[in-house]
C-alpha cells in the first residue's frame, strides 16, 4: 500500500479514536494492537495489516451503529408514548380542575342557601 505521512497520521488518528471505546471484541482488540505495533515501528505500514485493521474496525462499528440506531429508535418510540401520556394526563387534569371549580360553585351556593 503506498503510504505517506498523511495516511499514517490518518490511521494514527483513527486508531486513537477507536481506542477511546471500551472494546471487548477480540478481533478488534487484536487489530488495534497490531496497528499500534506497526505505527510504533515507524517504518512503512504493511498493506495487509492496514486492510485487516480497516476491515475489523468497519465490521465492528457498522454492527455497533446498527445496534445503536435500533436502541435510539426504541427510546424515541418510548418518549413518544410518554409525551402522549403526558398530553392526555394534562388534558384530564384540566377537565378534573374544571369539575372541581364547577362543584365548588354549586357547594358555595348551597352554603349560602343553608345559611339563610
């Protein structure tokens, strides 16, 4: 793989970004280690090592993204249900408050009549 300083810098940046994640996938951890060793050597990066690294990172993060999108969709649906429930309860509260107000008016008139 023809490789310049910008490719090495881009790979090192990707390596650092991936390294910020808590990784338990053995293949990605192994690829991280292999690329770290290759970057530390300072020589040309082996094209096979780079391809293997990019393949494993792509595989892992594509799956991670799908899982995250599914989770986000689930949370958004739950939030919509909560928002609808809150809307319904607010409307129900308004109806109950108006009933209290109306019954208080009737009870106040009854007290006035009973006090005479």
